[in-house]
């Protein structure tokens, strides 16, 4: 076995057990760094128990990040053998160390302390080791400790199958009594095992298997009385009698270390006013120098120290001493002091360094020389202060972000409750295609936002979830209805409001994800640190891909290879049309090629993006189990067959057919069935035939009807259990290679909440809010974020602006995605940008590149001929039809939205022209009509009637808001600006990101309709993106057209003919 996982070059064997072999290897993806590769033996690798042991070990290690726990790197399968890769720690296990030499009490206590601190960190992350023993403790020559083999640990709160107990892997001498009695293991169970290890360290032999003899043998140990008492408390048979906090044990051990350490002496000198300060604080009875010296030396017997700026602070049991280093560096000079209570002491000592020295007070007149040991020690204190400052900076950044997210979510929860009933409605009707519900408000406009989950009154007087708001048109609320909702049950009149159950569930999922970051309970243990300090991200060395699944250009091949070298997190920026979906597909294929057992979560903020990527992946990997999570009415028709319920039904059906066939075959081989008996058994299994009538039937010639009936009955009962699909969710999902869901959708099924993914890939990551993005990424060991912060930002609904003002949060803060925050700060090797454009005509591609990505070199892979259009202005591909000379060119207000009649009329003329020009072109040309305003979308729908196939024979028209169009493309794209006013106010159109999306949807032609004079002169504090657009068009007249719309289309008056 020369190469493992196509990455780890084996050097030599370093350990062997009954179930595994450990090899020293070089990591070829990480500068040939030495690693330890643990390969489970071939004898056990097919065993379900060993596979479960392996899975748990990897899952546990991936969550841990502590100096006293071995660092997890990778895992996988090689030649049907499971392997686990960890850091290489040059050491011996504790069993071998004790067998070969005696070690001092000081070293015993240091080793014991290291074990305790490592296990304390694991317990904080809800992980119990359950198999602590000397052979699972590595110790180097400097007594540094690493705990290994979390193989049978159990993550508390997670449910495992009852058959996967793995208790037979316990070591009896070190297992707690409750574990041996098959009771649930708890943190105190680990504490018993750690106590058993201490017994081994002190006595030199394993503890007795009989726990009743253990405490008697502890009494016979020749050791410190306090240490013996501590050990006996840990080895109590009843868990409730053991220390309930491992931190208390750590504190006791540290005290023992201090007691047994040979302490050096450092000098202190006092300011003349110190005695009075002590007296005034009531810390000494008399204002006498000797009393002051005696108090300070006793108070500092167990002391700690820290540094702030140029001052040192010595912390005693009752006082804090403000000190400076003397000029000759011979002693610390105490300038003043403060008394401390217990709470203040805990706060003061949090970041302080323990002093293992005695302090002696000397008079200032004594001649002292430089104390090199004191100087060296204070240098260590200074280093700790620097580390503390870095840590505080990271924590402050992280806490600030988390606090902002949590407060925002809490305020949204309150706002949602307020909106339970927003308005009354008088009537409703179905839209023409039946997909939408049009509700007529009885009291004017309602305070709804696009995407709000809403509920309506039903005949019983209660409410029912009905769908999500698409748009508000005056007194009409257009709702994308939930197709499974019973429309006939809706009340003719009633109330319409936010579906609080849906909305509150969403917010609870967001809050749970934020909490995971705050508490550090993410699958990747350093994810929270990465979010607060992205500069710490590191990568493995790039391993070239030998064969790609798809035809990629060089830049995208490089992006795939970089992404595969991800250690923690990698970011891919994909400008419009650069093949993000193709790159995602290739990454997924290559991951599963390198590790067929890998589990991948594919996610995005939108269902459309998830389905688009998933369908592409399924074409390449139709032999892999791929599961789509989500509501059926939200998932594309092409992806329905991948939904878990549909796959489970198919799987159950296949299992039933197979089991029936196998049962009949078994009965035929082992029993003498009658011909009628075979018919009766088959009929009973397939139908709801009465068991009693079947039980009385004669089905065999050999009188064994009872045995046969029992087998048939058990099979029938098992079939019934198979019908309860929810029971199989987790089992089925665990076997999947790819699980796909929206960012929030992955948290919608409880059975999936315990799943750990090797990779999490999030598309359109720039559109997700930070809490939304956290929901999927907290579940992954490695994370790839794909997006573009120069396209649409996270959506901040208008109704939350009062919340933002209340919290002191600027709207721009929420519109800056976590993707953008990270990509600005991660190291260069942890990100890439896709620079080959495959969608647009070269002229449109050049516009997008120069206006929106001026610092990047983006090359187009399409020729002008490949993207030729049939309009009369060819070879020019970008056209602006200027409405400035039209009488009704100004915008009109409609509720809280805007519309523009003149632009709508021009767009109708353009579409009629396209219909004529494409009369003899095979197939239908797809035309997208975009605007940034819902009112304009409604106006265009009513005017154009895009579904009128009698009028639109040659073109397929799609009318929508810009925000709904990201990720989509059409042959021709028409963008309606809408805004035109005397105040030169373009509102939110100042956002260049929205304009970037609007202009990059068309493959062959781009048409802009609006008041060019206004667009060029509009002013906002944030700039005007239309200036650069118009400058480009004027700079390249051979590729761009600017025409007066009124003259070009011979238009007069207004849309109503005024």
C-alpha cells in the first residue's frame, strides 16, 4: 500500500492493534507534511460495527479543536478499507511509557492535567469519549498529551440506531460501572475512566476489572492524601457521587502541581503608601510595615499575573497589585493595590498567567541585580497579552456580528407577530393559469412584502397557510399559492395576514444556526474563528485532476483544482455567464471520484438555483443516490423524482416486491406448499386479506401451516412498518451521496439535523443573508461558497427599516453578504474568480466586464456569429431607446411601487418588432422583459399579455422583476428603467449590482428602455451606475445604438391614448 487516497504516501508502519494499523505518511497535497494514517484491518472493514466505529471517530474528531486532542485531517475508503488521517505526533502511548520507565509525580500530574483539559473541551462540545485508557493517550518527551481514538464516542443528543451500540469495544478495566451495565454513558463516565488512568499512572498496573476492589487498592497507594482523596472521588461506583464538573477536578490538580513544584524566588519592592492602602481597605489590622509585608507574601502564595500596556497586575487571593518592572530589571515595584471579591477575582484571572514562584519583599535600599528568570517570565506574560489581544479582537468581531444577527432575528420575530392580521379581504379568485390566488383587499393596500408566507380565513373561522406573496397591485394581493392547500375551504370574506408559524419556524432555524457559531458547535470546529478572522484560512497543496467529466476551459479547470484543495473554506466568484453551475457540477463529480463515500450538501438561497445545479449534476452522476429536500410545490418538475418521499416510496415498493419473491422462494424450498397455498400467501401479502381467514387456510402438505403462517405474518407486519416512511428518513439520507436543499430547507426535516457532511457547496452565496448562509455551512467539514458580490445582494425588506433604525444598524450592513465579507479578507489562495464568459455576445460581455468588473480580465468564449440576432440594427447588439421626448416619460406612483406608461408602450412596440423579425426563424426566441418595480411588471403583463399565443407565435415572453432573474438567461433581454422625474432621483436603482444583473441576462441582444437624459443626470449619495453604461455606449458606436423611441417607433400621446 504505497499511496492511500491518492494523496498519502506511506513511509512506514508505526503501530498495530487487533482492528487497525497505523502508518506514517507524507501528505502530498500539503507540502508532504507528515501525517498518521490509521487503516482499519481487512478482517473487520466489512463489519457494520467497525464501520459505525469509524464513522463516529471521524465525526467526533472533526468537531474537536484542542491542543490535547489529536487533530483530524481527513478520512475515506481505500480498497474497501476505511482510513482516518490525523496529525503526526511523535510520541509513545502512555501504556508503553509506564511499562518502560518510572516517571515523577510532577510529570504524572502534568500528563493527568493534559488529559483532563482535552476531555473538558470534548464535553463542552457534547462529545463523550467512552473508551479512555492508557493506550489511547499519546505523550511526547516534553509530557505534551494528545488523546486519540474517539472511536466509540457518542455525541449527546444525537440518536443512533439501537443495533449500533458498539459496547463490545470497551476496555473493562477502564470502563465505568454504568457502561459495563449497559447504561447510558455520561460525562461522569469519562471522569471515572480518567481516574482509572491516574490509578495506572500511580500504581503501574491496570485497575482491577472488579470495581468493588478498586477503592481498596486506591487506599494502598503511597501518594499525597489530597491526591488520593481526589482519585477516590473520581472512582466512585455511583456516578452521582463523582465530581459533577471536570473543571473542579482540573482546579484541584493545578493546586497539587503548585504544591509539588520547586519554586524559585522573585523580589518585590513596595511604594511607601502601600501599607496605608492595605490598612484603609481593612486588609491589615495595624498600620505597620511588617503586617503589610506578611499580608502580601501570604496573599501572593497562589498568584497570577497579566500585562496591560506597560503595567503588570499581580493577582492574589484578596487583592490586585499594580506593578512595574524596576529600571535594573531586578524586581517588580508595587505602586498601588485594590481589594478583590470572588467575582472580580474570576474576571481578573481569566487571561492571567499562573506564577510558579515565591515572592519576597525587599527594601528599596537594597542593591539588586537583574533577575534573568523574572525577565524571561515577564516576556512570556507579554506574549500571552499579545495572544489575548488578538483573541479579544476576534471575539469582539465575532460577538458583534452574532449580537447584531441575534438582535435582528428577535426584532423580526416581534414584527411577525404584529403582522398576524394585516388586512381584511372581500373576495378572491384564481389566476388564469391557476398557480396564483388574487385576493381583493377590503381596506386599501396591505403591508406585505414579496416572499411573505401568508394565511387566510377558512370556513371554520380559523386560518390556513395559503402560499407566498408575489406582489401587491393596489388592492390586489397576488399570492403564489401552495398547491396542496384546499382552496374550496377558504372563507369568501375574512382576514389576510402573515403565516406566523412558517415565518417563526424560519427565524428559529436562523437563530439556531447563529447559536451554533456562538457556542462553537459547528461541524468544522474553527468555522466561527474563520468568520471573525478569515485571514487564518489555509489550503492544501493543489493536486491536478487527471480527467475532467465535462469540457472545461483552462480557467475553470484551475478553479476546480483549487476548490478541491479546500482545507476549511474556499470562495468562487462567478460573474454573469461564467459557468458557475458547470464548475459546481465538476467539483461534485471530482469529490465523489476521489472519495466515493463522501457526503455532499448542495444548497442555495433559491429553489431555482438548487434545481438548476442538481439537474446538471444528475446527468453526470445518475448512478449516485441524490436526494432533493423541500416542498413539492417549490421544486421544479424535473427534480420531483429526486425528492426523498418519492424515492422512499419507490424504494419501499421495490423492497416489498423483492421480499415477497424471496419469501415465496424460501417457503417453496423449505416447505411443501400446496398450489392454492402459494396463491393465498401471495394474495395476503399484496392485499388487505383478513389474517384469520388466511390463518385457517391449509397451505402445506407437511402440516407445518403454523410455521409458515408466522413467517408470512411477520413479513406482512414488516411491510406495514416500511409504509411509515418517516422512520426511514435518516437511514435513507445517510446512504445518499448528495443532499440538495435551500439554505433554510436543509433544516426542515428533523431527521437530517444530525447529518454531518464532508462538503457543503452553496451556490448564489452572495444573495443569502449571513444567518441564512450559516444554516447549511455549520453542517460541513469543508465548505465551498459560490457567488458574486457584484450581483444582487441579500434582500432587505422595506418593513424592517424601522427595526434597523431601532437597533442602530445601517441597511447597507445587512445588504453586505457574508460572502462579500469573506472574499474581501480571505488569503488569495482561498478564493478564485471565473474569467471565461460563455453566455453573451462579445459586445454585451465587454460591456459587463468594463462597467462592472474593471479590474478583472474576463474573456468571452462566444463569437459574434454564434450570438447573432435578427434585428435591423445588427451587427450592433446593445440598443437604448430613449423616452426623454415622449410626453408621458415620467414615472407614476402606484402604492409603494412605480410604473412608467411610456416605457411600457415602447416595450410593446419592440416586442411586436421582434415577433415580425423572427417570423422565419426555426423555434421560438425567448425574450426577457425586466424591471425593478412590481407595479411596472403588472403594467407590462396587462399590456403585453405574454401568454397570448395567437399574437406571439414566434417569441416566448418572460416578464419579471430583476431580482427574480438572477441565474436565468434569454435570447434577447429588455430592461425597463421606470424611473424618470424632475428631482433626478433614481431611488434604489443606484445599486450597480442590480443593474449588473439586469444587463447580463441576454445572450444575443440587450435592449434598454428609459429616459437617457434623466439617467445620465440622476444623482444619489451612492453614485449613478447609468453614467458608466451610457459612456460605454457612446464609446463604442459600432456596437451600440442610442435612438429616440418616439421617432423610431412613431409613437405619440400616452398609453391611454391621451
